[in-house]
C-alpha cells in the first residue's frame, strides 16, 4: 500500500477530522499492538494514516506507550514520512503557551523504554546515525507548509524528553534549561529513533501547552490550562498538514 504521510497524534489530537474515505486498520506487529486503530484516508488528495499515540480515548500514558508497535505498524502500512505531534511545556522565551514549534534537536531523559528494534533475540545490531534526530527535509517541508497556511511556527529548538507521566519539578526544568532544552515533553523518544531505524523520514510538530515548571509566573500547572491551550493551538494542525500534503513528493 502506498502512503504519502503518517501522522501520530499526541495529547489533544486524537483524530484528523478532515480525513476522507477512511478505512480502519487494527494491526498486530512482532512488537505487540499499537495504541489503537490506524485510520487511513485522504487529505488534500493524498493518502494519510493517522494513529493516536495515547489511544483515541487517551488511555495510554507516555511511559506505557508501545512506541515500537506504533512505528512498526505504520511502517507495515507503507509509511516513509512521519509527523509526530507532541504536546510540550515551554522553557525558553520564544516557547510560550500556544506556540507551535518544529524542534531540530533532542535530549532523551527517559528510562526503561523499549527504544530499539534491535533488542529482540537474533536481531541484527545497527547503530543508526542520530546526529540530526529529525529529518531535515521533512522539517523544511513542515515549516514551509505552516508559512503557506499562515500559521506561525518557531523553527528549531531542543526538545527534552522526560519520563512522565508526572510533570517536572522546578529544579528538573532548571537542569533541562542548563542542558540547552527549549521544550519539554514525554513522548518524543524513542519514537524519533525508531523511525530512523526503519528509514522513515520523521519530524515533530510541538504544541506548547504551558510554561514548564518554574518558567512562567504560575505557582502550579493545571490540567485546565494544559487542555485549554492545546485545544486552541491544535486547531491549526489540520491546515498545516493539508498544506504539507499539497507539496507531497
Ligand atoms: N512537561 C512535560 N510534558 C508536557 C508538559 C510539561 O510541562 N506540558 C505538556 N506536556
């Protein structure tokens, strides 16, 4: 099957309402089951697969997501380009709530996640190049699509991936800032590395839901704030994706 794009939706993005002629695939993989059904349909005349990373009812927390099954299932459907949509907290000045960003680097602070297709018995050991963790080609295409759709997006930034599901302490975020992180989320890894292992072009569209702990003037982060901001900012995602597909190669 030929797919022009695979999209993995994060918190606040559980479906792509604009998909047309949708078929549903419930897949199994050698790594287990993905987070839920994969919806395949048409967007801007192109064939697109959509998977909700946390499940369509948001029932799978970040540290329990079967990242390998998710990426592998989309690969089985023919994905060669993949956009991950990730809710994040903003750390540095230009990353305030409701900003969209396309990061260009990441630091992985997660632990205990199954982060490679190599760690099953008998698998060929491969050391992928991860100098640039995101596909430059797809990042550029996403940024161009956003510009043409009239959507403001920050170009670049370092994404720090924490374990979750709890949010971070002020001291943890201060450490991430010292490390050079601009954004913090819980789901960007190992997804990006797994995509690279399978030769899939991968980029991430970050939706800033809140100032990370200690970065804004609020004493604590509330879920009302997180979901309110995500609802507002995620409304811009479909037009960016539609524009991206209009330039599909
Ligand atoms: N930290 C980690 N992940 C997040 C945050 C945060 O502050 N907000 C949304 N996802």
